[in-house]
């Protein structure tokens, strides 16, 4: 057995020489030819650990303790030249966001076959690309090599694609190209930092499979950094769980999943929708009146049809999930339901009123009944407004709606979402999960009958997701209706009374979650369901009885 | 691609046309009136009326404009109303003579601006936050604050008066003596070039810093790429787009500088023609010069857009 | 907004001083004394004397006001016209935006100095015409910046949330868009002030702006050119004064804008 390409012992990384520790006493080993997954939520220090192992910490972070043996050498002790050579020949890196990582100004071929250790002439040639772009000498050769690589990665039309630019590729294709770039020189170690987070669920599995195979073919050890436990279970030989800079638990994958020792590991496993096998106890169907009705609605932007002939209804107190991949039109549907845009064809009726036909004043009055929660917590709150002011905004417009006073309303609402006493804080002082809860408090303020949540939990950690979902579930228990737009089929299925599946602007399937997930009728839904990774290991007995709070 | 070009050219033509309407209206409707202004304040109403009739200024404005436009399309811009040697010269001739000086001057000035500004901006970005960066930023602020006549004055003081290397006045035509012409326009071009190097340096620095902090560069460093390659392949190419843009945007500013230096160095370019026309209330020339300057601005920006598309593949229209 | 920094206070003091100078100078300062014409700088006359024997320091100080007033007037007018237009175009979108942008393009196509010379060529030297001509060139610039900043804000989700809460469009602009764009607008307006200062100086230098009776710094340079070899200080000092003021404004422009920006919003935790 050859030597492990990466051994880390007692690693410590601080923000500044005397700053707070971001990584404390982390030790791990990447097996040669095997895969170690480094798992944790945001802020756990997993990415920083990986970067420290490569000797490429971002500015501001300093390695203050411990040992790193990267292919037997200490990257921090190497002169820059030697480190570059070590990285170029011995390691490969697969980044999180393939769109951002590829330079839009150069064709893909020039980025994946760039010589890793160019000699003098090679360097000059590469430098010429500043002015000549891809037209510098050797163009045909580069394309040929790139095409061969892309084809091995499973891309069709590799010849044509090699000369194309990154914006012409889909996310999955870009990541395949980057995997090719990271493995073609048969490195001893491949580091993948959240390689599938930016991709659609349907593509995740394929990309990871490819990554695992490419690494194996190159004989490389793979360090996989991820927050997705479900994925990790299938692809890693060993798992190390990180929390707040420390490794909490480490061991062979099966052992950690079947019998987690630490409470945090158990909490993480329990919170991942991918791993939950049982459903929340079935609820009686709402059986109420129709609150919102969408009839034959279409919407176009420029020449592109975002939504075509969409028809569905939401009953009072119902939790309806709208599921689709990015670009499917599900967000457009959400905005049309809220009356924020008018459909080009068809109508949207709320409590029997056609939103497009209402006078502006009447429409504004109706708005208090339906409120949104958006995806991006950063931009959904005005950075200059205090939290209290943002929450009170709907009340300023629609009146107190039954609250005794604005101050009491804000205090009560913030209390309810677990942020009591934070009226005066600014959004920049809160975490993403906290901001999202403020957004929910704001949505709840005018006592609406409907909340439309557009990817409200996608940007959050799994544990935070649970809290936000709980708030939405509580709203529903009190009689409110929820339209939950998401790309996560499993998350949708947990809470929803009905699930609508959207593909390319059309609703292709609608029904209760058991039917949609268990026996999908439309080919697209079948594909979506089929792409979901089933849990590899059953959850430990004690966990499977716990219902997420 | 050709369709893209066609539409852009059409847009440019419409814009230039709109400017010509503006120029026309300007000259007709401002207090003073063309004939009054040409004759001076002491002219009697009768004289003014006679000139009005002679120039056709008593007819409906729309008709006047149509006539002017018709002639303008044949490159006939009327005759100059200036006194002295210029009286009666076709405006088109004046403009042609002016362009022969202004175009080389503007080109040389722009070339100097980019040749000085781009490397300085990149150097500042490479050493961001340290001495070089601060020095370049400070120099840029000062350069931007220098009125062209002042910098020209200082350069004359140093190079012409004290050192005697370059002449400060005197003109030879490029056709007659190319080398002499170059010497003549060197100081004025330097003046414009130094001032306009500042926005180029600033933009280059900002763009370079942004690209250097971006993902492609991070990935390249993680793959062990040498810094030279990273800088040329990614940073320089990435900085070129904003630099080209700023050069296009600054053309208006550049033209202001050209006008001032031409007058101060007594070069018979378009700027000098324009000032003489202003002093003499020579409205046909003024009108024509506005349109020419605007046309130059619009065409330069069109060129910039094309250059843009050549560098950034995302901008190209489909199939380009 | 935080308390102004020392640098800002300094700049304001300098500007105020220059504006007030003509009224503060002792009456004898402008006295002509042909016997003491064209003397180089000395203890008695720190800036030397001009061709008529006047103390040049007094002359340069007095020449600051005309230029500053014209530049201030230009900037004010350009901001009052351009910023609301830009905000309107950005907030209303659609056809309004298109129309406004097309009109602005025409304004952009003619360089400021070209337009000003043409206007002054018809009307003759006139401060009012100068202010109007320059403002007509700078208003599109401010409109474009205002439009871009407004568009950026309108795309933010908190604006969408405000709409969903039923907030009226003009209130959204007043409460959400304007406060968040104030910083950018202040910076850009300060920069326009510096452009206007330079433009006025150039036009006066060319003879179309202020006249010998009440010269600005640019005009002083016109008179200095023929005497370059004999008395270079006649050109050096007024030019330096202008550069100093413009540099001061340029250096503070960013800081003034930053003071209004939601500083706390930047660099927040993800």
C-alpha cells in the first residue's frame, strides 16, 4: 500500500497571528487511492482545513500550529517555487462553483489543458493569451487534447465543446471539465471543496461518481469536503465530522452512519432530509375552501416562455410544495401567485378576486393576506433598517390588523421566531438563518392567510433549515396556507399535503407526496426521483423514531 | 454579427442626426440670433433683416433644417461667416484642415494615456495597499485635477523654455514635414496623455484587483500556475474590458483637452477652428463642428463596443 | 451620518475662505503700482506682482470666487435636473426609461466643452449661458449614475417584499431606494463639482468664460501666457490654486459618499 498523500496532525489555523482559532487541533489522513470526506456545516472550518493542507490559505488566515505532510512535504516550509511544482504535479483541486472558477474570457480547452509546469516558451505562450486570446500558437493541438479529455468525462460533442466558452456549458458540464483538469496529470491527491453544492440534484450523483472514478483511475487519494451527508455516505471510505474548528467524530463511513457516538453527529444525521426515511405522521387533508387559484397562466420574458398553461389551486390551510430545477419557472409561479407580476395569459384568483383586474388600491389591501419569504436572506432585508422596522413594514402599510400596537406586534413576532429582544439589530449583525427568521416574522406580521416561500431554506445549514421549516409548519397548524417553492424534492415531500412538479414552465405532476415520490407518473418526475440517492445505511434505531422539532 | 453591426450603425446615425437637430436649434434659438450675432450689436435692424433674408433665415425652421441636412449629406456645410482670411471659405474645408491636425493629436494622446496608465495601474494592483499603489493613486488624483492648460503651461516652462528640447509654437503640416509635425504635437499630446492616463490607471487597477481576487485566479494558484501566467492570462485580459470601456467613455473629456491644448499651442486643429468660429459668431461653422465632434464620439464608442465583443465572448451576438 | 472628519472640515474651510476672500481683502490690496510691475515673489509680495504692479496674492485669492460660484451653480442645476430624471427612469422602467435614456444619449454625444463653446459662441460670454451649457452636459452624467443605482436597488428583494406588503411605488423609492443610493449620488455630485471647476477654468482660459474685469483662475492664466518667459509665477500660482481645490474635492468625494452608505451593511456575516 503506498503512503497516504496527506497526513495532518494537530492543525491549528487562526485569523491573524493572535486572532481567534478557526481550526483547532485537527488530525486526519487521506488514504492512498481512497476517499476521506470532511463533513460539517458552514463555519465548521472544513474548507479552511483543506486549503491549509495545500499551503494556500486565503489572506488573513495563518497556520499557527500542527503538522502537515502533503506528499511527504510540509507546504508551509517550502519556498513558493517548490510549492507550485508540488501542487502542479502532485495535486488537483475541484472547486465549488464551476461557473465562477472558469475564466469567461478563455475557451474551455485553454483552461483544462493549460500546462501545469510550463517551461519558458510555454509560459510565453500562455501569456500571449492576454492579447491573442485562444488564437495563440498550438490552438488545434490544445483542442484535440481537450476534446479527448472531455469525451472521457462523458461529454458528447466533445470536439465542438472544447473550443467553446464556459458560458455555453451547463453547470454539470463545467464541473466535468474541471474534474478533467484536476485529474489528467495523475496526481497523488485530489481535493474537492463542495463540488456539487452549486449543481442541480439530478446532476450531483453523476458528477460525484465521475469524480470518484477519475480519482481512482489516477490512483489518487480524494479529500471530499461537503455538508451533504447523504452524498458522502455513498462516496467516502472514511468520514470526519467537523464542528467549530474541531473534529468531533471520525471513522469508517458505515460505522459512523450506523452507530454515531457523538451527539452532534447524531443531530446532523437526524436533520438531513436525505437520510430521513420515515415521514411525519400523515395529516388529515385540509378539505377546505379554495383560497388561491391559478388558471391557465402563462408568462413570457422577452421571447422566452417562463411559464405555460399552469393550473392549480391552494386550499385554506394547505401546504403545497412546488418543486423544480433551476430555471423551471417555479419562482415565476410564486411571484404570479403573489400578484407581483401579471400573467400574459390566464388568471390568478385570490379568494375569488382576479388579481389582475383589481384596482391598485384594492390590490394593495389584499396584499396583507398573502406574504412572501424569499431565498436570499442577504438581500431580502433593507440593510439600513433595523430588524424591528423591517418586521413592522407590512403593518405600516396595511394597518395594525388586530395587533394592539406596532411595538407589541414586533415584540411578539420576534419572540415567536426565537429572536426576542432583537428589534434594534441591523441585518448585517445577524446570521443567514436569523435573517430568514426575521423575514418570516415580517411575513407573519399582517396575519396573512397565505405565505409563499421561494427557496426559503436553500441557503441555510441543515440544522437551521429545521427551525425555519418548523415555523412554517406552525403557521400551517394555525390555519395558514403555505406555498413552498423548492428544488429539494425530499424536503418538499416531508411537510407537504400536495406536491406540484414543474418542468420547463409546465406543471407535469400534482398529487400527494406518497404518490409523487412513490409512484411518479410523468417521466420528468421519474427522473428526478430516480436521481435521488437513497440512504445508504439505515439510521440508527434511536434516531429513526425522533421527529425533527 | 453583421446584423448586430447594422443595427448599431443605424443607431449611431440616428443619434448623430438628433445631435444635428440640436445644433441647428441651438444656433437659431439662442439670444443673439445668427444674423444679429454675425453682424454685431451695432447693426441696424434693417441690416439684420437683409442678412436674414440673404441667409434664408426668415423661412420656416423645418425648411431651413431640411435644406441644411440635404447639403450636409453631400458634405457641404455652407460657408464660413468669419471675417478676415476665412471669409467665404467652405466650412467643409475648414473642417478637413482641422481634422488633419486633431486626429493625429488625439490618437497620439490616447496612445500615451494607455501606454502610461495601463502598466501603472497593473503595477499598483500587484502591490495593492503598499507604497507603489499609494503613489500611483496619489499621482492619478493629481493628474485628474490638472487642467490641461496648466499642465501644458508647466510642460512648456520645463521643456521649451528651460530645456529648449521642444518647440512651444510654430506649425508645420504633416504632409510637408512628418518629423517636424511630430515634434510639434508631442508636447500637446503629452499634456493630454498624462491627464487621461489617470482614469486608465485607476480603472486598470480596480479591474486587476477584482480579477486577482476572483475564482479563476484562485484556482490557477491552487493548480500551481506561475504568477506571470496568472497575471497575463487572467488579470490582464480581464482588465482589458473595463480599460477599453473607460477609454471610450473618456473620449468626451479627451476632446475637451484637445480643444484647450490646440488653442494654447496654436495648432490649427478642429478645436482652434471652433474657438475662432465662436469668437466670430460664425454659426455655420459652429453647427458643423458640433456635429463632427458628436459623430466622432459616437463612432469611437461603436468601435469600443466592437472591441468589447472581440474580447468578451459573452457579449457576442449568437453565432458571432 | 457620522461627524465630519478633520479632512472634510479643512476642505470646507478652504472653500469657504476662497469664497469669502474678495470681501475680506483690505481695500488697498488691489492697488496698481506700475513702478513695481512684474516683480518675482518676495517677502513683501509672496506671489509677486502682475503687469500692473498689483499684489498677485490678493489677485489670486480674489479670483477664486467667480469660478467656485459658477461651478456650484452648474452642479446644483445638474443635480436638480439629472438625479430625479435618473431615479424616475430607473424606478419606472419600461417606456419611460427608454425615452429618458434616448434623450440622455444625445446629451452624452456632445462633449461638455464643445457644447459650451458653441453656446457661448452664439450668446457671447455670459455666466448664465455658461452655467446652463455645462449643466446640460453634466445632468445626463448624474442621471445615468442615479438610474444605475436605482436599478440596482429596485432589483433587491427587500423592494419586492415592500411591494408584496402593499407599499406604494413612490414610497418605496423614498424609503428604500433613495437612502441606499445617497452615498453614490453624493460622491458623483462632488466629482461633477470638480469637473465643473475645471471646465469653467478652461473656458475662461479660452476667453469665453469670465472676463478680465472679474477673472477666475483660468482667466488669469490667459494673461500669464504671453509673459511665460518673463514672469512664470503669473501662471504657476493660479493654476496651483485650482489644482489644490480640485484635488481636495476629489480626495474627499469618496469619503463623503461612504459616510452616507450603510456601512454596517457591508462585510456582514453570510
